[in-house]
């Protein structure tokens, strides 16, 4: 009886492995899935960085508007966005800080660009996108406040 159990157990072990062909088929399937899903995943990351930049521009714009309401004008280009946290120009009506934290960098780790007076309104506030140059498409597209 014991001999029969050993033979039965050994027979089961012999049939539990995978063949090289089965492993190759599974690896090809995984590779095809990665080739299809990978680009879509990284495209979503680019979109989320652009959305983050837009949200940060909106928050900075609200801070700039509050600054203008209190002081009577937007900070100059020389003062820059730092004027939202520090009253470096000794403005008498300054009621800041106008941001809860320091001025953030864009999602690509560069400073937002600010110009006042702007060419497109009272001020121009923008990021040059992933490529750091004017223009671009998709994730390299500039993120603008106007």
C-alpha cells in the first residue's frame, strides 16, 4: 500500500511542470500586453502633468487677483511671483501672503514664467511644457493662463 502511494505521488510530480513552449507563449502574451498598455500609461502621465500645471496656474492667478485687489495693481515682472509671499516692495496695502505655500515649480521642475504688464492681458503667466520651449504639442504644449 505504501509503495502504491509513493508511485502515485511521483507520477503526479512528473506532470506538474511547464514545457519551454508554454513558457514562451506566456512571455509573448505578456510582451504584447506591455507593448499595448505601456504607451497608453505614459500618455496618461503626460496628461496629468499638464492638468497639474493648469491647476497650479489657476491657483497662482487667484493669488495674483487677490494681490491686485489689496494693493491696487499686479506685481511687476521684477517682483515676480515671489511678491505673493513676500512684501519686498514694501507695499503699504499688502495683506499677504497670498499663497499657503511657496510658489511651486511646474511639473517639469521649472519656474513658472510671469510678465506684467502682459501681452495677452494684465499679466502673462505660463509654463513652457515638457520640452521647455515655446510651442509644442501634446505633453510638450505650453500651458498658458490666457
